[in-house]
């Protein structure tokens, strides 16, 4: 792939996403495909687009249809199209309206919804307290993998020490992972709650780490990895349990969820390349269980870190309000792992 960042139009575009390395990488992939397909470099594309925006828009629509003909899903084709619109927009080119038919549709996604029994079986087959706590945390919080990888002990310590129930976790607008990337997708502060089983397993996991001699402090990663890469050795090796560990990565979380679901006997293929149970499955599970419990859509969106109307000005949901809803709706019946129903 050509180094597209040598072009001024690309640098101008990417400068708008300083805290989104994954976004930049994905954007460059689609811009590279488009420049190879159109046989034009990015700067020349912008020059031509400014002279004739409608012609450039026609070219983008042709590329969209080309991707569909090549077998890409409509979701992927729309992603590519919107990426190229972003490239034009940030270079002061207005392409006009998006055609109404250019809507991505899930073609290969899983329709499987986890049950409380499934989650209980997954926790039951875990061979380590860390993995048990991780599965319980995903199921009872509904959080994205990226957020889980960036949480530190300080985010839960005071609540655990006070014996809070449910345990309220505050996610700040800027939550950086080990690479310094902000994993709070929308950049708005929000908070979520954890049920009794996740609290119990978190406490047991942290006690175990203390017994093993790990020096825990507020900056310790909540979910640590037991693998590390040594200098001069590309393959990860087993990290000492007495060392301060690095965080679990999103890839490691995906692997743990896949393995545990397989061992629990609930893992199946959704398509040739996709499986039914993966980390994002827990967000769907959490939302449906909370909906069943009767929590409002506004509160569910707030705790999931979704965009709220009016930028959340009227939906702050302070801890005491969340606790009242949690208790009054008897949420534990719907989200419990060891005892439910």
C-alpha cells in the first residue's frame, strides 16, 4: 500500500482524528483501494472534485457498486463510501446528499442472543478467576472491549471497599488504554453499574492477585495479562504473577470469549468466517436483559455509552438514581449469573 500520508490532502483529513489510530488505519485502507481502482492520487482527486463535485460523487457511487459486484457486504460498501465522503468533506468538497438506497445491512451477523444459562455455563467452565470475572463483567456491564482494556483498579476500588451495590463505575470523557488511545468512543462521560456476581468475582480476583504478590495500586490494570513480550523475542512469554502486569488486549478478550463459549458448548458458526458468540454479544445480551427488567431506553443508552439526545444535557443519571432504578426494577433477577429467575 502506497504511503498516502505524503499527500497534503490526506494529512489535512487525518489531522481531524488525532485520538483515533484505528480510524486512521481503516480510512487509509479504503482510500488506498479507491486510489488504486481510480488510478488517481489523493491530491489530484481533490483538485478534480473541487472542479466537478457531481462527477466525483458519481465516481464514489460507481466504486460503491463495484464493491458490491466484487462480493463485499452492503455494510462494507457503505463504510467505504462514507470514508471517501469524509475525505472529500474535510478537504472542503461538498458532494451533496447520500442516495437513499446507500444503507448498510447486516448480512453475516449473528442472530444468536445469549441467555442467563449460557452466561452461567461460560463462567462455570473458566479455569481462572480472571476469566470468570471477565465474563461476568462483560455480561453485567455491557461494555465495549476497548473500555474493559483501559479500566484500572482506581475505577472500582472505592466502591469495592465501601461494599457498594450495585457497583457504579464512572467512565470519563478521556479514558486512555496502554497505547495512550482514548477508548471512550463518543468522548462523553457516562457511568455503568455492576451486579452482585461481577462484584464478588472482581473482589476474589483482586484478592488472588494480592496473594500471588502482585504490587497493586490505583494505576494497576483491572484485567491484567499474564503474557509479555521480552526484548529480542517476538513470541510472548509467561509473565510473573508477582510483576505488575500489562492489560488484556481486545484480541486476548476475543480469544478468551471464543474459547470459553466453545468449552461451554454454545459456540457455533454464524457464517464462514464469523462465530455466534463474541465479546460484542454481551452488549446485546445486557441490553435485552435490562429491557426485560424494565429499565428505560434512556438509561440503557447512557450506561452503554451511546449518544444521547441534546448531548445528554438532560440525562446525566447520577449514581443514586441508577441505584434506585436497579433495586426497584429487581435487575438482579434478570442479570444474575449464579442465581436467577
